[in-house]
C-alpha cells in the first residue's frame, strides 16, 4: 500500500528506552538519555541498552519492516508491542491502548484479540494436526470446535494448505510448516500481525515464495504488519516503509526507494550498496514531466521543442499517448523533404505504470526510445528517457562512494 501521513496510526512507539539489568531505571538510563553509546553504557554500568529513544508510527494496513543486524534492537522493539518486554521509559500505544499499562487477564485478552504473532521457528505442536495447530489460539479463546475448524480451514485455504488440514506437522516441509504458523496467526482475524524473522529459517526460494504469499494475502486482508528481519533485500521487497536500527537506536525510516536512493548515513549506504537498485527504484522516481508535442505543430517545430530530450509523445483527445517523436526520426523525415509532424512519428513505443521498477522496463529502455508512463486510464503522466535510468543508478553509486570517502578522510 502507499502509506499516507493522514492514515490512522495503529502502532506507536514514543521515545522508548529498554535497559536490561538489575537497576534499569538508574544510572544506565540516565547515561543512555544523555546520548552515551550502547557499548559505553554497558562498560560503565554493566547494563545492556536494548533500545534508546526509539520512536516510530505504523499506519493501518501498512507493512512496516524493522531491519538491523544482531543486537540492533529490532526484536526487542517488536516484543514491546505485545509486552513480552516491559519498557524502561517511553510509551507503546496499539490502537489507542497503552499496552505497557496492561497486565494479567486484560493483557492476555488484548494479545489474543488484537494481534497475531509469527515466529522464526514454527512452534507447532507435533501431536496436533495442522487444523488443530491452526485453531489453537481460537481454542484458548473458548471458541467451540466446529467454529474454530471453520475459521482454521479458511485461514489454511488462504495459505494454500486446505488439503493438508488433517495432516501432522512432521508430514509437511519447512515452508509448509511456516505457512501453518501464518495461518494460525490469521485464524483469529487480528488487526495486527507481528512477524519476528518469520521467514529467516527457510531456504531462499521458499522464503521468496512466502514473501509473495504474504504480500498477496495482505493485499486482500489489509492487516497492519510489523515485520522484523536482518535481510535488507527482504525488507526492501515487502515493506511499505523500512526502519533501520543500529545499537538500539533508529538510524533511518523511509520507503524502500528513499532508503536506497537517499541513505541518511554511511551505515545505511553500506547496507544498500549491494542491493539490486533496479529491483527497488520505481519509474515514478525517475520519470520527467510529459511535455507532449503541441497539437498542430510542424515537424520542424516539434524537433525544436524536444531540446535535449530523447523524444516527446503526441496525445489523443483523451490524453493518452498515440505516437512518439524522436530527434532522429524528425531529422530523417526532414532530410527527405517532409514538413508534416506525422512524417516523423512512430507508434512502436513502450508504455508502463509509474509503479513499475526500473528492472521491469530495462529491456525496453535498451531500444533508446522514450517510454510513456501512463496511469490506470492510459493517460500520459510522465516521460522516461532511457538515459535517466543510468543517471539515477550512477547517482546512487556516487552517493555511496561519497559516504565511504567521508569515513576514510
């Protein structure tokens, strides 16, 4: 989904600190609040800073990914959302409820009704069938057998495991077992899904398939997902927005395109340098204003209007591109005495949507012709010059190089 700043906030962490140790609210917290780094706080107090001044908001139906290496605080962050961890300072609000203020039965009820959790390890009961594993959370809620089997089967069908409802976990592959874990979280129809390294234990091919399935399912169900991973490629692939953490602190929050094309620090730049940029950067990041050829223009006027552009489009009455004029075609037509615009037009151009990635239109760009960027109605909204693709890729590479030079200067 495209996240709007006006969308309803479902999860909010506000200046959250988490200190591990016997006196978390003592000197260690004071030092962390003063800006002292995690390792220095530990050396001075023998307390571990799990999170330091962490703030972010997750909007309804958004897939918000927290990414970082081991010790970055990402798993600690997700565990504060359902109060598997108490926080040392700050606030954690889920759908208007101060989660950290809950305890006992109210906390248990809130967890059961509001959120589902999918772990890295499948955590299936080996002695229960797939359908009984899927419906376990509903059983705890006191839902009768027939109703929970109905909801469980619906969830299993969503993940493609309906035919295996009465199989045992040992009879399933690792990827299938993880699908059961996802179905179990979906069966209770929670508003929020918490997914902690949910696909990390899977083989790369199965992992990608699970990512595809999760995105397809959520396009239908519109759940709010907080997803934890140490894999930047996974974060950029599935996240509407990505939060990168280091040493318990937030380093940068942004869309995948923003993270890749505008890294805030050298740390982020180092992460993104090995990412296939064309798989993440979208046409809308590169396309230019359309500036179509004015109706009634002569061939010479059309050529002059191009300037340094590779070409410009001629639109029909509905604003849809019907032909393209390139400098080479205009010159060729003029060289044989043509003066009419139509003599220099061609119709074998490529169209794409603004949400297409650069990889998806890379082959078409290789023809050297401008690409028409059109909306869902086919109207021209942008003009993509093939050279702009290479310029954008080069700009990102230069940005990363600049960060690296800063480090070594």
